[in-house]
């Protein structure tokens, strides 16, 4: 039967072709003979630099008409060294790095001394009731759906820009009025409205 003979001949040729292709790809993976599954240190550094200092998952900003608001998200450090954020900036407002802490039996918001540290190979969450990027006096309303651009500055002088979308958020009932360092935080809800 001609179709059976043709089928038998095509299968071995296809397998040999696939094996040769796989061997060629593996051989091209590295000039120093290292495995393609374990990139060299310079390849890892280049990939990290291209992607930014940190990964930033689910960045968002609390929508607000005036005054103060904050930006949140999860910071991901896939690198081998700790990373410290020393400053944040946006065109909409002056900014500070903030934390929530207990003081005299009350939850208060205050500037985060020493910056926000993201340990090597770990994550740090910016969230209502915890560390966050504080927009101090917004120049215009931040409406749900708006996209804001932020620039982080790190202790070593590097910078990284990311975009966050504004979302309505009714949890935590933060008081972002002047004197925010003494603002009580009665209830904590950790996720924005959808």
C-alpha cells in the first residue's frame, strides 16, 4: 500500500528532523557550554535590567476628588540583593513613602523611615493599612479608570517607571487630611472595588 509506505517514511524523517532541531537550539543556547536552563549571571542581570529593578504586580491608585490618596500593589524582587525604594514621584502630586503603625493605641500613618525595602527573592505588598505610596496633594481629581505614571527612585540611584490604574475604594476609611500622621484607621479592607 503506497500510503502506508509513505507514512512510514515520513515519520522517521520527521523524528530525525525534530531531534536535529532540538540539538541545534540547545547548542545555540550558550557560547560557554552552559545549559540553556541555567542562564549565566550576565544574561540574568541583562534580563532584570530590561524588565526593571522590581516587578510590580496589580498596581492601583485609590480614586479621589481632592486632597490625598495612595498607590498600592505588590513589589517583586527576583534579584539576589535587597532593593530599597527611597522616593516616589508622579506628575499629579508630591509624594511620600508611608507606613501604618500603632502609636499610643491607635493606628497612625507616618513617613516610612529608611524607605521601603524589598528583600532579595521576595515580595513586599503596598496596601491600605500597610506600606503605601502617598500622593500628598493631588492637583486634579483622580477618577476611576485614570492611569497614573509613577517613578520610583532606589537607594543606588536607579529609577523605574510604572503605570497604575485608579479604582474606587471604600475600605479602610483613611483620613488623608493635613495632619495625616495622627489619622486613626478604624476599619481595614484590603482590596479595591471592582
